């Protein structure tokens, strides 16, 4: 019975996430990726605290995948200085995550959470502006290019 409830909860969560993704503008999608990375890193911190190193590795791997995905989608031609700054941030974040993965340093992970959350807040604001009919970065049509 408990297993069925857990499966139902996962299906519901997946459906809810799918609905959010389908209804999101580009800035909101980026904000969701940041939130996913932050959640994964937060879970890694908790895993370190309880000694669940397999879970820590899985969570940090997920966070690295998300940050790497954000990094490779940067448009350096059109994104200018913002794109270059984000690339430098992503490089730093990836190095800190890999270092923390080998040393189990929760403070490094908390630093990364803070950095990503600061940028996530900016994307969140941009998403609100887009919903309200404002312009996005890099385009007069509301598209995002960074």
C-alpha cells in the first residue's frame, strides 16, 4: 500500500512539473533549472550530514548535469558580457561541486547554493517581467539570449 502511494505521488509530481514546464516562458524555464540544481545540492548537503555518500554522489551528479546544461546553451555571440559572466560562474560552480564531492565540504556546497540562488532570483524576476509583457534579454521579441 505504501509503495502504491509513493508511486502515485511520483506520478503526480511529474505531471505537476510537466504542467509547469509547458506553461512557462523561457526565463521561467531557466529559473526552474536553477531551482533544480539548488534542490539537488541541498539534498547533497543533507546526505553528507547523515553519511549517505551514494545519495550525495547522485545529487551532485544531477547538479553538475544541470549546470553543465546551462553552460553549453549560452549564446556567446549574442549574449555578450552577460553570457561571459555566466560562463565564468558556471565554471566556478562546477569546480566547487567537484571539489566538494571529493572532500564532503558542506560549506563549499552552501556557497554554491548561495551563488546559484542569487542568479535564480534574477531569472525569477525576468520571468515575472515576461509574464507581464516586458521584454527579455537580448531581443525585442522577449526571447532570452545569454
